[in-house]
C-alpha cells in the first residue's frame, strides 16, 4: 500500500483534520504544525527568508479561509497548500527572477554578497563531477530564464517534492500539462548546465520521461 508522504500510518489524515476544523476551527493548527516548515522552506528557496515568512503565513491564512472548499477525498493536503503558496509566490515573479539572476552572478567561491553564500540552492543534488557552487550559479541563471509556469512545475517537483499528480492538483492543470512543462524545463536546464541535471526529477512510476534521471 502506498502512503502519501504527509500521511503517516496510524495518523489522522489531513483531510480529516480539515473536515473537523469546519466545526472546530482551532483544529486547523494541526495542519500548520505538520506542513508550515516545508511550505516555508519551499518559499525561502524561491524568494529568500524574509519573503518566505509572509508567504508561509498567508498560505495558511488563505487555506483556513478556504477550508470549506477542500476536497476531503484527498487525504494529504500538501498539494493544496503548495498550490496556494505557488499562487502567492506568483505575485513576486520579478523579485524571484532578480534573486535568481543575482545568485547566477555569484563568484565561484560563493562570496560577493555580503561575505557569505546566498540562501540554499540545490547544490546538494548536483552531479559529483561538477563543483557545487558553479552549478548552483549556473542553475540559478537557467531557472531565471524559464517561463514562470515551467519554473513552477519544476520547483514543485524538485523543491516541494510533489509527484506529478500532486503538482497537477496544486496548479489545477492536467497531468499531461505537468509532464510537458517539466520536460521542457528540464531540457532547458540541462542545456544551460552542459548536460547535467541537478534537479534529477523522478517520475512517479519510477521511470523518467526523458533521460532516466533519478533523485
């Protein structure tokens, strides 16, 4: 049996928590406790720490206000929450692009922006043969050049750790659209990195759709 990452065996499902919160609003805090850190981390990678605080807070405020519309047939709430967060991040497209371009201009030693590295990149996922800082810079530049809708799909998979079906739910688009956008985004990233793909996305079936990359 497959268990969603945010629903542990024996644990009350997110859907049940949301449904109970319809009559007991304070119960919604359970959802915050479970998922606030991951939503914040995703937003921080995209916008930086200061903006991430606002995005995280507004994500859960919006989710609370919209809890009566939640599809209780979906046990896990992560796609719903990350969809809200991504919509909020879309208000900061220019800020995100500026941040990515700034990361792309970092010197190889990661200094030059106040003496330290900028917020965490995906350097921990980079191929061993390439220096982490160099690919981090190149990847940032590649991400900055992606169309926003392609970047959303790529980062929901790579940074929010959502599967294809979950991304489709988060963005309210068909799964085929997710696959198409992801394929194009990965191709452009690989081209920018000379063939390396540090995002190393894995398809839910265990088979990659374009090159056999793995997480």
